C-alpha cells in the first residue's frame, strides 16, 4: 500500500501533532548562505556545534541517501498559565515548564515512523529532535507550517509561535506544500521589546546578547553589560514571543498533558544542597537540566533571586 499525505496527516494528528507540512528535499542553498554569514560574524557565540555538518544541513541526501521529501511537524506547547509576578522568583521559558519535549517527541516520531514502515517496508526515514544536522526552522517555513518571524521563531497563523518543530527526512515522494507569506508586515514589537538588543536586524539574532543563550548554553560568566536587563529570566527568555501580536490573537491551549507546568519559576533555595548528581535526578525529565546546576546557580545569582 502506498503512503499518502492523508495517511501521514491522520497518524500525526492522532499522535498529537498540530501542524503538518510536506516539502521536497532540495538543497537549502539560500538558507545555507545565510547560516554561513551568520556564523562568520560569530552570532552563534559559544555554540560551536552550529558550525558542524554544514554540508548535511544544506543537503538532506548527505543524511539519508535517496532523500526525496521532508515532513515538517509542529506540536503546540502553550498552556493558559502565567507567572506569579513574584520578583523573588526566576522565570523559566514556557517551552521548559513541563516534561522535556525531547522525550515526548522522540516517542511520537518513533511510533509514526514505525507505523509508516509497517504500511510500506520500502519507506525509509531519519529524524532528530534538535540534535541533528537539520535546519528545522527552514524546513518548517518551506513546508508552509509558518513563516519566519523577525525574532527568528516560526509563526503559524492559527496557533502563533508556541510550538516545537521536528522534521522527518524520507525517501518517499508526496504532494508538496508551498511556503506561506510573511505576515510580520511593518511590526517591530519583538525588536523594540528585546531588553538586550539581541535582534540586531530583522530576522537576525546575535546569540551573544540573547538571554536565552546566556542562561542556557552559555558556559561563561554573564557580563555586567546585561545587569538589570534580564527581567528575572532564570532559564531562557520569551519576551519577543510574548509581545508578538500573533501570540496574543491566536495562541490555543495544547491538548498534550505532558506540557502541564511543573517548573514555571525557580529560586536559589530550590537548588540548596543539590549536587550535580541530585540536580540531574531532580530535573531528569525537564529541559532545565540543560543549563546544568552551575549554570542555573550563576543565572539565579545574576538576577539576585
Ligand atoms: S529571547 Fe529574549 S533576549 Fe533573546 S531575542 Fe528574544 S527577547 Fe531578546
Ligand atoms: S512581534 Fe511583530 S515583527 Fe516580531 S515576529 Fe511578531 S509579528 Fe513579526
């Protein structure tokens, strides 16, 4: 039996994916050029791994020989909750409030890919959750599940930008979607609201200045230049997405209970007495562990909570 767009859309929806788009696995020539220029300037900050596997990022056939299509999937993680407003607590970015999305999405991708393989044993695929040499946002845009906002997150007209993106590379051919138009228009709300001026140009973020990078991937001290600019963010930052009018108008609540908030805020006392081992145990199912105990303590001390 042949696998069709319709079959994939039905399975993916059953598994809890909200957005599904298909694109041809062509080389991403323009996107690769942009990435190379961004890297040359040094906007990746300490994320040296972003410089790796540029050939694979440009051409999916370097990952899966015979790749013909990319299936882009989006999963809404928005929950209808807010922060306490208590300034003695550090804020955690929305995507990290619940269970680690890697664990959730891996499991669902595995189910989806094995279902498809059971329909046609010739179906071959490869997928990653964040860790692979794949320009996830570029594929999401190509497949029309959203457009790239000026803050560099993908925005969907129905659900805004609070969704995870993952892609499946496959040897199968499908009917392809087209990219949609950019609906940012003359808006500059995200650029104006960024407290560290990290959106250095429309569609260009300098990670060296981005609170998200500075509080998660960054292994160095946070410089005094950013003193009083963190607005109590302890892990990540959502300011540019919070101010986006598309999130005000359209953010619907996720159906996935795994995203029910567990860690919306954090204080130094939550980390009292923890060793690296007990920290990793405490946060083993949370994306927060990515900042490591040392990094999280640094962040909380920087924002004085
Ligand atoms: S995540 Fe925060 S610091 Fe980074 S670009 Fe958006 S508003 Fe600026
Ligand atoms: S805040 Fe405005 S400019 Fe920024 S991503 Fe949203 S619509 Fe685009």
